[in-house]
């Protein structure tokens, strides 16, 4: 059973609160986040493939009193798989890495990714020392994840099984300097 | 060896402290061993050992988004691993200091180090990094202070390049 990606994103960030900072991966998860409603505390990626989880780690270490959610795709996570080992050492309490896994590269024509052939991101994350790894396959699992995201207590990894569909693109701001400055300003930092 | 000769990693650490560096990402290199030890021993610095250098480019971007200053330590071979991720740094104008120990340029025993070592500077220049190369121990502290000013004052990429001659020969036989 798989979840619909736009509805899943909306559920995860509903009532997000001012202390939730969200870093989506490039491509579909960035469009999903934009579709769920723009927010200064979203740092949309239009590139940097393989870097989303590490941006989340640097941010989580710098902002221990805020919650950080990296919400990315299976292809983006696979490109930076080593980041799970790096995060497994640091394990900040306020970081969640959530992978929308549909087993395909959706932006480029639905070519199969390694997760379709057996690469198990949950096992990788667990083997890297991330204690809480959730396999989200239905509404109940999604509701549980959304609840845990409200008050993170320890590094969390979740694989969310989503349909291999491609909803209409919702494009967020793409000026990187503007995205950075508005994000920092929202945190009370000098832009 | 005089204190000045041996102490350049400590001077580098001192400049990091004065600049308020809070996160240090690194892929270990023998030339960085002393500096890494100092950072690991400092409770005010989060040391983050990376599986590949490009992770550190992303880490530093995240740190800056959250209001902290990070630096990235690597050997020359790691520069090549960073190239695409530096698009993040350039597009968003994130500050980034890379501290690079050189291989493949002086008394190098291992020819596999030469292809990457020989293109470190031109590649970094193409990525719009300001280069600060130290050849002698007493140059390191001053160059580091200027590099940090370039990075965090102007929100730019800078690379402190520590010449292989400065670090010394890797001993291959014991």
C-alpha cells in the first residue's frame, strides 16, 4: 500500500508551529512542500542532489531548540547515502530525515531507483545507528510520524511509501540568496 | 624544530576560535591530525567526521542557515569530491572556508595523488574561491585570519591551501 505524496506532505507539516524548519530535496519533494503552503522556514533546494540530509544536520546542530525535518526522495537520499553514517554518529535530538520512497526517479521519466531492487533505506539508517526508523505505509503510520514530528526526541528516520505519480508542479522561489536570507530572518538572524 | 615551525596547526585552531567557529567537518588527513585533535577536545566545537567531503559543503550551508559558522578540512584529493555541491554555496552565497592539505606536489611518493593535486587551484578558482596558499609555517596564521574575513565578512568561498612542503613528507617505510 502506498500513500499519495501531496496528501502525505500536507499531513506531515499541518500545524507545523514556528519552530519547525523544513529542508526538502530537489525536485518532487520541493514541489510537494511548496504545494502544502509556502513558509519562510522552508529552504527549498533546486540542486545540491545528495546534500539535503547534511544541510539538515548542520542546521539541527546549529539550532538545537528548533525541530528540523529533511523531507526528500529515494533518489536524492541514495546519492548521499554516506550522510546516514555521518548522522548516525552525531544523532541530534531535533533532526528527522524522512524519505518519500516511490522506487523511481520521477523528475526524469520514472526510471527505477535502487530501492525498487532491494536497497532498503530503513535497514541502512538503522545499521548506521539511528535508533528510531519508521516504515510508513498507511494513514495510521503517517499519523504516527506526524505526531512524532511535533515533539522530536532523538534523531528519527522514516521511509514513507508513496505512489509513483507526478502531480502538477508547484514551483517555489528559486533565488538561492533570497531563500537563504528570508530563512535566516525568520530565525531572527541577520539576513 | 622551533615552536613556530611545529605549531602552525595550533595557530590555525586559535584563529578558528577567535572567529567563533562552532562546527568543523572533516575527512581525516594526516596533515590535519593535530588540528582535528584540538577541535575534538573542544566542547564548544562540534566535530563532524564525514564520509565524503561534499557532505561538509552541505553541512556548512546548514550551519549558516542556523546561525553558526563552520569550516571544512580535507586533503587535496577531496576537492574533486566537492565540485557539484559547491553550486549550493555559490547559488545561495553561503560562506565556506575549506582548509586543504596538499598532496601530489612535492616529494610525492604516490603518483595517484598527482592528477587531483595538480588541478586543485584552477578548479577552486573556477568555483569562485579565493585562494590563500601557505608555504611556510609562519604564514599560516595571517593567511587564515584573512581567509576567515573573506568568508564571513563577504559571504564568499575561500580555500587555505597548506603546501605539501609545509606539512612534510609522508613516511612510507618504517
